């Protein structure tokens, strides 16, 4: 047996339009079912109204019953490792060679200039520095051939932005357009007249 239940405005709005005797029947059915889970036999319009209200009462009863079970089980407390003691001496780290950083920047600027179809420089530069040195070397060799392939085939407007080129790892693909070195020649083609 429950000590309380929830009454919604929609219940009130639906029931208030009924005749007073029908109102009393529906309210009695709502309270008996909501508090004691007892069905009262109704007929006609009161039965119809109660049928519409009953699913919400059932949902509230399920919530109440689940809540009385204690809810979700509590998580077990994990024992945390004690933090390691700090080192008493600081480790020496090698100085970063400014020349290395300058070389990286120079290599990006060189590739950026060679690529032609730019896009967002900052995004491209961030992506560039995330690549491994070997990948950057491959790209430096690939870009002139890649751009030239587009140029020869009159497809420069189909060159993607540099960030797209990097994200899709286009340097690992074959060149997009085949270079045509030999012209196609017609030689002794058979015709329908030939036997």
C-alpha cells in the first residue's frame, strides 16, 4: 500500500468536464488504483476516461516499486594507488635545437608554396607537424609530381586544399590522371564489308 500518489493536471482537466456523479466514480477509481492497486468496474464515459489515465498510474507505480528497491546499486569504491614520491633531483632535458624548429618551418613553407592550392594555413601547418619526418619527406617529393599531373591534364581546379591532401594521405595514392605519352592510332580496322 502506498501512502501517496501523483495527480496530474491532465487528470483534472479530463475529469472536470464530466457530470458530478461520473466525476466521483472516476476519482474513486483513480485513487483506489493509484494507492491500493485495486480495479473498480466502471461503465460508459467514466470507464473511457479511466482507461486513458490508467497507463500513467501504472508507470508511476512501477517507478515507486523500483525506487523502493533501493535504486541503482552503488559503485564499489576503488582503492587508489598512493602517488609515487617525487624525485629529489630534476632530470636534465636536452636543449631543443632552434635550428631543428627552423628547418621544420622551412620545410612546411617550401611545401606550402609548392602546393599552390592552399586552404587554411594554420590547420595545414598543425597537421604537417603531426606527421612523421619520413612522411614529410615523401610529401616533399610527391607534391611537384602531383601538382604537375593536374597541370598537364588541365585539372588544376580539381586540386584539393592542402589539409585535405594531408588528411586523405594522397601522397600514398597513384597520381589521379594518367599521362598520355602515345597517341592512339587507327590501324587496319575491320569493317562490315570485309569477309
